[in-house]
C-alpha cells in the first residue's frame, strides 16, 4: 500500500460533519529532531517548515476552517541570537515561498501577537501577506508570532479599561473581542508534538473547552498521516462542555 492510498484510507474514516472548525498546534521538537541526527538546531526548524506546509495542505483538503501554529513565543527571544536570527530569516522566506499555497487554496493568513519587535523586513512582509490574502475565505491560517497568552490577556484588559467600559459591562465576550483572536472561533482541538505535556502560555483564554491531543512524534516527523490520526482521535471523543 503506497502513502497516498494510506492517506486516502484515513481521509475516508473522517466524518466531515464532525470536523473541528479550529485546530491549534504547538510545533515542538525541532531541536531534538536535529540533535538526534547530529545536525544544527536550525536544520530542525527548516524540516519543521515542511511539516507546517504538509499539515496546511491536508487541513484545507479535508475542510478545516482555521489552523493556528504556535510559531514563535515571547519567551523564545531567550534563545541564542544566532538561532533567533535564523528563525526570523526563515519566517520571511516562508512568507515568500508559501504565497502560491495561500493563493491557489484561497487561504487567509493572519498573525496573532505583537509584530513591533520583529525585523522590519519581516514586519513589512507580514503586512503585505495579510493584505493580499485578507479576502480569501477557504481557510484561515494564524501564525502566533511573538505571542504570549498572558501578555495577550493583559493587553486586552488594558484596552477595555482605556475604553472606559463600566465594570458591570465586562464579560467573557468583551474580553474575547479584545484578544488577538477576536472574530476567530475558539480552538476545538489543540495538538502538541514531541511528548511534552504542557500548554506553554498558548491561547490560555481560548482553550477553556478545547480537546487536547499530545503525541510523542517530533514536529519535523509530524505530517499528513499524523494530523489525520489526530482528527480521527478527536472525532471519537464526546464533548460535553460541562454538561452530562
């Protein structure tokens, strides 16, 4: 059985009526993948970009509407400057390389997080990409970039206070409407690769009732098959949202 037949068989198992609308992913394990092979950590990040593309392609194929990748956290600035600079250059190049994917599949791209600290050429490319894809409606890919959930919530509260809203008017919807994810449905499924069992300051407000899926597979090895298996696992769960 070839890989395409295997993928087709997995796709056939998916109930299109029970698809998660929004899938969020913590792409973990690039460095360990590289270390296992005696490679520089940057090589793991490069291989990880291939996984991101493969997952995006299969997600749009089966009908996922929102896909959010944890691309670079506010804590990732603590990494060696050489690695950070390589990641910034890689992100810039990927925005160029992935334009055909976005255009051909009518995928909108949106960045969640503060882009002020990013290199100017990357900021400009982000703005350009968001602008040309803003009317695409087939799927939306969100890049959580220079993103930290606690910072996101703090900034949302500051905006609400600054707007002069009365205490009695503050509710969950108002906070949600002031997050980076305003207008985006909360994730139905959160996938974390590499065997780590934590959330790492990612979409903390938004994942209150999200289904969590952890896998030992390192992100560079997480491709279409692994994504489809995660979707099938999700569809076999019963979501009660606090009910019975």
